[in-house]
């Protein structure tokens, strides 16, 4: 939109200059001034067009930072180092209040605003089941909010430890192609 307004202004300036040039055809001094003015208008038009194009080009770092700034970290868990499977899960709240889940299972990344429901492990422990994405997973935070469990799609339960905010925000970057 900004680019269109600038284009209209530049087009108007060029048209005005052309009118001056046509009117000056019979007078050498006026024609010379009109030519110089036309040259200046052309330079300004090129600079304005280049500036408008730069303004419209998204800056990936600024876009990433804007997304990061719009997300509130809610927590993260990863399977313990000695676990048979590497699963990492983090949660963020966006500006609309939605919770966005980012999950990595052995390097396969998935994310979204999945639905949740309460579920129970085979031994009766309650956890939150995530429905959507690649498959159904689950998690539970212990009272300390830095340990818990992660449940894989097959129902296997893994002890989990904290996935800190810095590591979780790296996953946000990965979801945006970074």
C-alpha cells in the first residue's frame, strides 16, 4: 500500500515534468530547466522506489524477534539423558491466549495449537494427552515444575526433566525456518 502511494506521487511528478518539457519546446532556457527537473525527478523516483522496496522486504531477524516477543514461555520437558528415546516438548502462550506446543521426537519436529484431554498411564498416573500433529503424546509436570513425564504415541512413559526457556526458544526459531 505504501509502495502504491509512492508510485502515484512519482508518476504525478513525472507527468508534471513532461508537461513542463512540452510547454518549453519553443524556449531553449525553459527547455533546459525542464530537462534538468526531469532528470532530478527521475533520480528521486528511483531512490523512492528503492527505499519503498527495502521497506517492504521483511527482515527475517526482526520477524523472528517479533514472534519471540509475542510468545510467553509456559514450560518445557525433555526425556532424561538415560532415556531410550529423545523427546522434547515446550509450550508457549501467544497473544490470543492460545497454547502452542512444539515437540521434537528423535529430531522430527512438530508444532501447533493441539487439543488436550486428561488421560492416564497404565499404572494410573494422570497426564495431559496432546491430540493433533504427528501423533498423540502426553506430558505431566511434577509439583516442582521442572520434572515430570513424557508419554510417547505407543504409551511408553519416560521420566522427564526441564527443557529450559533458551532451548525452547531455539525450537521456535526452527519452526520459522531458522
